[in-house]
C-alpha cells in the first residue's frame, strides 16, 4: 500500500477517534440548550482538526452543535450525531439528579463553553468564506492559483478581522496598517479579504469577474487598479522587499513626526510570502537589510507549504529558512499547523508585536489547497482551478453548505465590524491630529503639505543650480550631487541612497545623517550592495502614499540588477528616481563588464518610464526638476544617467529647454543636416559642427529625453526635426531605436574595451572628425548605422 493511502487511512482513523472522544465528552442540559464540541480534550480536537476530515481549526468540532432535542441532532453529520445522542442521553439522565449550587456551577461552565464554541464556529465560517470565494472565482475563470489562498486563509482572517487597523472608506489614511501579498499569484486571498472587509473596489460581481477584461480583480494584485492594494506584486520576492520599504517609511516618519502622547505614525506592515519568495535573491537582499536596520514594525508570514510548480520543494530547496532569517537579525517564530491553529497564529502575532527592535518572521506550516480531498498538498492545486467535482468534494470535506459565491451574513458582519473599528481608530487619530496642530504647528504644517496633501513647497525649484557656458564644466554626476544637496535642504521628504557607491555616484546629502537603527529620522540610506532590494524598497516608499520622494543610485550598468524593480516602478506608478552614473564606454579602464552599451536604449522600451541623459549642469537641474515633480505629483518613475567625465556647459541649455525633451543647442534656419546627441555626445556634435562641417548648414540638437520630447506638440517636433532634413544621431550606445528620430546613426553595436575613457571614445568613433564624416555621408544620401563601433574592435 502506498504511503499516501496509509496516511489517508491514518487521518480518517484520527478523525473518527476525535469525533467519538468529542461526543463522549459533550454535555447536554435542558431541551433547547446549545453546546459545542469544544469541551473535548484539546489533544483530540487538535488531532481531528489537523486532518482534512473536519471543517477547520480548533473549531472543527463545532461545525455542528449538539442540541438537546432530537430534531436538531438529526441535522448533524450521521457519525457524530450518533455518538452525540448516546452522550446526550447519558448526560440528560444525570442532569435531573443535580440540584442547587452544583447545577449553577455547571450552567456557568457551559455558558462559557457555548460562548467560546460559538466564537470559534464563526471564526471557522469566516475562514472558509475566504477559501470558497477563491475556489469559486478561480473555477469560474478557469484560471488562477487556488492552493495558496486556501492555505493562507487563517492568516488573512486574523489580519483583516482582528489585527489590522484600516478603513475601507479611506484607503490612504496615513496611519493605516499595510498589507502586502508577496505571493501575489494567490491574489484571490486579497480580493476575498477586501470584499469581505467592505472595500467598494471589490464587489461580489468583481469577484465573479476574476481575471477578465476590465475587471478590478486581475491575475495579480495591482495597486493602480484595485483600491486597498498597497503595491503591485507578482514577481516573487518583490512583495516582501516592498514590505521592507514600507516599514522603513514608517520608521522614518515616526522618528520625524511623533511627539510624546501624539504618535502620528504608529502602524505595522504585514506581508505573506511563500516558498518561491524565499528562493528569490531579492528576498535575501531586502531581508538582510531589514534585520540590520531593526525594523520592528515589520511582520512577515512565511507560508511554508512545501509546494512549487515543479512539485515538492525538496526537489530544489532544503535550507533552514528560519535559521537564515535569524542570521539576518530577525525574530523567528513557528506555527506548526497554520491550517487550523488560529490561536497559535494569534499568539505569534502578539509575540511579534512585543519584539520592537527586530522584524519578525512567522514560519507557518500549511497545506496548499487545504480541504481539497484529492489535490491538497500537490502541485496540481498550485496553478489550476479545482474543477466542479473537486470543489463539491471540498465543500463536503470542510462542511461548507453554501452555494457558489454565497457568503453568510455573519462572515460579512465580522469583517465589516472590524473595519468599523478601524474607522473609529482613524476618528481618534483625527482628534490627535487636531491636538498636534495646536502643539506642533511647524511640524504639522510640514506633515500636512508633504505627507497628507503630497504637494511640493512653493519655490522649491529655485534651489536648483543655474549655469552659463562660462562656468567651469564638470561631470554630470557632480552636477547631480549639487542638485541632490540643493533639494535635500528644501524637501524634507526627499531621501535615498546608493548601493555602496555613494562616493562614485555622489549621492550623499550633507544636511542629514545615515538612516540606521537608532537614527531613523535621518535620510541617507546605506543600502549596501543590494541593487534589486534597494529599488524595490524605494518603490514601496513612494507607494506608501505619505509623500516620500525616494531615490536610489548605482552605476548605469548595474541597473540590470534591478531591472525588474524598475519595470515594476513604471507599471505600478511608483515615483522612484533612479540615479545612475558612469553612463557609457567613457567609464574606461574597468572595461566592458562596467561599460553600458545596450542599457539606456533598452530602458527606453519600458512604458511609462522616463529616461534622462543630461549633457551639462542645466540639463541635470532640469532632469531633477522633472523627476521630482513627476514623483510627487504623478507618482511616476524617472531614470537618469550621468557621466563620469567632465563636460562643458552648453549654449542655450536650461531647465526650461530640458522640459521639452529636445532643443537646438546650435540653431540654423534651413539646415542641410541635423546632428542629434544625448549626454556627453552632444559636445562631440557641437565640435563636429564647428570644426568638420564648416560651410555647411548644421543644426545641433540635444535630446536629454526621448519620452519627454515624444510628448511635445507635433508642431514643435516637426519644427525642430523637419522630415525633409536628414538627421544623424550620435550616442555611445547601441543604435537600436534611433530610427524614430534620425535616418542615420553613429553608435556602438558591440561591447567596449578596457582602456582610458577618452581612448575608448576615440577608437569606437566618438570623435568630431568621425561624426563630421558621417554627417557628410548622410547629406549625400547614406542611411543606417554609418559608424557602429566595429572599427574599434581589436
């Protein structure tokens, strides 16, 4: 006999034993008195509940109450009812003999038992409501991941029906608790919870339209689509890293604004992550930093169900996750039976909140697809609907007598009653906020502007530097440093840091210290060498909706490490400012491993991401003005690439012209050819026009941003780049994509080399002489990549 069949026989035997034990200990009093089965020994209830033969949890035994009259008993399941009837008959014969005080004591005990059992039964019903909304929605769409929400339902119940402070009527309340479903494929858990809690964004009709065109219940949680969702999740590990960012935002704002007796910011961030999240490298990066920072308001549930798409995780994943997180500096707790031990989960949350100097990982052992007789604990239930027959079998297994998409009113009452408590908490917070206004007027004004209204202060952009061609040129990374420090003095919500490259990226703010354990009010983040985790954290800090303007920095080439988070910033409308330096082969001696060739052009392909490659100080200031406004006012990301080498300041450059995306640096009324450059190559174009193209009518255009220029009126674009005039692009990057703006290209369609930066530029064709030669060929009618760097290979 297979081990699986033996285990199932053992489970059935355990259920039968538990039922008999429960029935034998049931006590029945006068006709009509209702007594639950919770009077059974705890060990029996645990055994019964831990199998899949009873409804759920410590309350499995109260799925059907024992009632004195035989008609009510008949409503019970046949096996339990028979045992209960026998026990009831015996109990009734004894009850008539009890007199006086003894009977009063017994009645008091029973009343307490009834209260406890009734509460547990309601608890069970709420948990199963979550499960079957997920089952039914996924069955209807014939698409989705039912296993995770079926196993995680008790966690979701505790958070949304007991623990979290939230108000469905105001999902942007600054002091709400945050919830992130890192295992975003199990999103029907979150949609079910939002619906049960009363969020208008998820009606029962929305549940029925799961994964359908135009619905508010897409295949993974999307914060821009469904109110009540904090961040967009789906790529595994991204969510728990977002949660670290949300917890960091809480720590910072609490340190800045809280005053004795007036904790404006005092909330928790909860996240549920699965085995897949724990395997992704981004989780290591962010969890390591969270432990280092001691983010005590972060509570993560690890849904340890042992199943991924391939099958059981022991095929590829056998490490001790708990010990790993302990090494990070987290408190680690374990709940051995997350399917049924609601009390254990509740106690773990209590312990997590008691630990204020460490984040907490609650390792919860669950059965994926809990309750499904034939698919639970298999990969079959990970990413496919149960189907009609298995859904019916699961209903029978869990004692769920309701139809598809049917939710009992008392389940709604529980969740919405807790949501009402959250609204009351917000009302109390509003009273404290009024008191705060009186006692801390300066900080209150700042909090209202920056965090609540999320507006920029008047005149903030006046702090940005303005330069002339006579000012000494320098690397745009140094201009970036000037802008960062100018903004830091006027925008207290501006914060960020570098992935261990601050001295090279030039990203330290001089007016503030380091954001570390014990100094959360400071604004310089030391992210360490954790690009991916850094970017995900910054995305969440923007999506926290408390007005933070986050930036993060690395070398341009290493943006590849965080590319998924950059893409997610664009998709989820996070206002992260990505600051990168060493933007071309001019990096030099570090060679092709550090020289971005395809990086910037490929980032331009990401929808809703603005890429800026400034050519001088004014364009850098313009890029920062654009990025800050885009972050604060639109919650959209900007990627900036700055030079390592010094560059002169251009004629006609300005913040205003940068906002056009492209403009004429050297104007010409009726040009024969137009040279379009970005970043450091604009200067090569200027020199080519002056030196190699003397006597020719040449317009030189600086194009710091394709995306910004693309958004300009057609009249402006046509006037700057007339279609009847040949244009030659010049950029130290692959030539792909330039056909949108030019007919011929100077670029580098191969990897670079290790040599001094100027040597690389010269040998790969970025000289005024080569650009002038290519321009003449363009005038003569040649098209395409006229210089692609191949001449520099050796």
